[in-house]
C-alpha cells in the first residue's frame, strides 16, 4: 500500500496553515479557494471537500485561531486562581506571549472581517464570555476595559508590524498593566 503524498492529502490543518501563510504573505484580500489550494499543494476540489465555500474556509481560520489562543488564556487564568482580577490579568499576560501566537493570526481576523463581518460572531461570543468572566472577578468595568484595550493594542501593533514600542519596553508596559489590574476593585 502506498502512502498518499502531500498533494493528495485533504488535511483541514494543512489547508488552514496554507490560508494563514497566504494571508500573512499577500494580505487578507488574496484568500481564495484557488490560491489556498495552490499554497497547500492540493486541488481546488481537495480544499472544497473540507471547506465547501470561502466563507467556511474563513470561518475555519477564525475557529482555528480561537482554539489556539483560548487555552493560553485559560492556562494563565488557572494559574491566577484566588488572585484579584484573574481573568483580566490572564488576558494581559496572554497578550505578552507574541511568540506563541502565530503572526498570521491578525491576518486571519482581517480576512474574515474584510470578507464578511458576520463571520466574526464566534470571536465576539468568545470575547463576550471573557468579559463576563472579568466582571465576575469583581473588576471595575471601565478600568478593566481600558486595561484590556491597552494590552490588546500593544499586542496587535506588534503582530501587525505597526508598533513603535521596542519589545523590552512593551514587556514592561504589560507588566505595569498587570500591576494596575491587581489593584483595581469595584
């Protein structure tokens, strides 16, 4: 029995990785079924078998991103059990680990948002669930929102290559955000 080579493999993972590479290299607007098939070394039919439409491919990219980032946040949250504002602090800490987040992640989000903002519903639901956890931790909602937005801003500037703050200073700023998160209460 012969082993199928990469060209005949219809692995969803390979397709998603190819779509991420394509978005990162050429921009979110360049994602098409045909382009992803070429990037993955598959036939268009192989991609369509796994993702019957471009919308489902984009949704798959977003779901993959959520599945990659959520455990990182949960790990930090679990480590902060019993401490003040643990969800907010976990979100801040997770944003510091740019090395563990694929740099093409923001490109996937941009691809989805550019194509059909309604496809972002799972991400919005995930963010809403995290926000509820932040509120349950007893945080001042306005200050928590500001701290979370600041951490996300630092992370996305870095990931999109638009940041002007050096990595060392960025790490220090995230530490300061974490310190502030430990001090706030309702």
